[in-house]
């Protein structure tokens, strides 16, 4: 038999925690909540750099390789690539050659700008007027349901509450 496995006479077996004092319960090794949050933020680096605002323009990163939202479609809406000479200190992101030569690009993302007035028009259309039109369609459907009667002449439904007057709705501003 191996001598390491054989117990000598009079030798008692030690408790594992006594053998290894550094071994503690897992709960005792958990960092406090604040330390965990701090550690989590260290690993949440963004791939794209933070870009300062250009007055009068909306800035966004556009994917050059998206099949569902191709960049030429965004260009037709009014987006334009940002040239590296427009942003001081971002020369490291300047494209050296190719279609986007001289523009700011990080990985496959191209920094683009759009005049704020065009951006506001697009956002109002997609996020204000179109939803209002959909609400109007729902309102018409509800009114048609309310006007219907069942066999006994009883109204098929009712509308609770009142809808806001669209003429008093303030137009939102998008940033």
C-alpha cells in the first residue's frame, strides 16, 4: 500500500478548513454589490467611439454591410458620411482607401450626419404622424363597431373615455 494513504498510529485526521485556512465559503468571496457594478462597467466597453456633436446635424453610426438597412437607402434619406477633417482628433478612424476614403469609419460602421431639419421631419413622420394615422384607423373601427347593433337592437359595444384633440397635441422634438 502507498505510504501516503496509510495512516500512522496516533495520527488524527485534520479538518479540511484547518488544513487550508485560505479556503472560505463561496459567499465570503463574493464582492460587494458596488464592486460588482464597477467591475461590470469595466468590461462594458463600447466598440464605437463617442463622437462630439456637430451643431445643426444629427450623427449616427451606419452599418455598411447590412442587408436589411443598406447604406445607400440611408444616403437617399439625406445622411452623408462625415469626413475625418470635420472632426479633430479622429484621424485614427480615417479610411485610407476605397469607397469611403477620407471618412470616419470604425470596423464596418460609417459615421454619418444628417441636417437636423431633415432629421426632425423624418422622425415626426415615422414616430408621430404615422402612429396618429394608425390611431385614427383604430378609432374608425371602434366607431363602426359601436354603431352596429345585435339582433335585439342592443349596441354591440361602447367606447370608454375620450380621445385627445389632435389640434392641441404639441409636436415632439427628437434629439
